[in-house]
C-alpha cells in the first residue's frame, strides 16, 4: 500500500482523531489541575505543574490504551523458540 493511501485511509484518520482527542483532553485536564492546585490548594505553581504532568501522563497513556492506539502484548502471547538441536 502506498504511503498516500495509508495516510488518507479511514482507519488511519480515525486513529489520529482518537489520539488527538486524548491529547486535547489531557491538555484541559493539565490546566484544570494546575489551576485548582495553585489557586485553591495554595501550592507553588511549579509543584502544581509537576503533579499535573504526572497525572496527565498516566491519563494519556491509559486513555490511548483504552481507545486502542497502544497495544500491549501479554507474556502469554509471546512466541518462544525451540532450542536448536546440536548433533
């Protein structure tokens, strides 16, 4: 399949939109956490941002797994090779 067809395929566009929507939600969540911790929690903004970054990093990772953008292989799914027979 050519690169042009792959880039404009329906599946690729849907996957990209899912990825972008998780990223947008992460940005909104980051700003909400930063604002809440800084203004209402009276925490220094750099520490608030560090907390927000960690939370949003986990949110984005789990969110992309949930929508199928990231696939995790289980240990049972790995293929094992038979040891080579030595004569």
